[in-house]
């Protein structure tokens, strides 16, 4: 049975850290699993990712940003996500359309109707079965992300980390508002050490899989 599970949350909340242990755990139980990420996940979308995350691109205007995310997403879904789901694979995706609602809608303040329309065009109706929202105070996430970027020379992917605290607080609030309204969301407390967070993820996903239905 295929499932589409997305990982969401503010910068440095631990999405990319948690996706591999979940993959291993699901594989050890006999599931076929694909991990992927947005923006990116295939060569065309990766090229768009480089534009979107490059901290040199400060002049990128919000509407252009929105359209680039939509283009990357449309390509990634058609080329990677839908084919995998059609083969019965569990797809774990590091960020998806909710990130656009939170960042371009909540963070940038673009019109909610416009963001919704663009998401609908980009996804062509594909919705996650389960969305894990890694939630923590934005200051903690940002300090983790900045430390990581220095350690891993990821400075060229830091465009969003340059934003003010306010921006990230709006993003967090938009995510939490989505989680209140969409039944597919589960909020994961992203504070504490990675092992503790992984145990929370396992509990949520186990619960979802044993029920075998949408949350
Ligand atoms: N629970 C944790 N406690 C402490 N540090 C953590 C924890 N989880 C992840 N980290 C570290 O914090 C940094 C950010 O984590 P990670 O890259 O997984 O976040 P992310 O949500 O994917 O961020 P981004 O939104 O920027 O992609 C990494 O250096 C990671 O090793
Ligand atoms: Mg990440």
C-alpha cells in the first residue's frame, strides 16, 4: 500500500535529520520507501532549488518565488512522486505544498487565495496522506540551522535563514493554523535530542499505519 508522508516545519526543526531513520525503520518492516525533498527531488527541480535557496538572490520577488516553487513541485510530482506511489512505494517528502502556504502565504504575506490556487495547479490534486509538523520555537530552529550551515558549508542554501525572526514566527503560526484545520496533520514536538524526536515520529507513523487509513 502506498502512502505519501510529508515533513514540514520551520528552519532547523529536524525534518532532514528525521527522514532517514524513519525510512530505515519502515524498510526494516518490509515496506518499499522513497525519500525525496522539495524544492528539488529531480534534476530540473534541483536547478530551481539552487535559485530559490541561494542567499545571493536577495532580489527574488515574492511572486517569482511562488511561481518557481510551483514549477519545481509540478515537475517533481510528475517525474518522481506519482510514479513511486503508483508502484506501491511509501514516499517520504522533506517539505511539500504546506511549506508554500506557510512561507509564501504566512511569511511573505502573499494573498492566501493566490497561494492556494498555485498549490492546486502545482499538485494537480495530490495531497499527502499524513503530514508531520516538526514544531519548536523558531529561535531554537534557527540556531540549529545556522550552526549546521557553518559546519557543512551550506551557506549557499541559506536565503531563508537571513530573514528576520518575525518572518519565521509568521511561518510557524501559519503551519500551526494549517495543522488545526487539516486532519492529515500531526504535530511532533521537535525539541529534545534527536533520539527522542525520532521516537515521537515512530509513534505517530505507527499509529497511522496500524489504522491503515487517513488520520
Ligand atoms: N533534536 C535535535 N537536537 C539538536 N540538534 C538537532 C536535532 N535535530 C537536528 N539537529 C541538528 O540541527 C541542524 C538542523 O537540522 P535539520 O537539517 O534536520 O533541520 P531541517 O528541518 O531539515 O532544516 P531546514 O528547514 O533548514 O532544511 C542539523 O545540524 C542537525 O544535525
Ligand atoms: Mg532540511
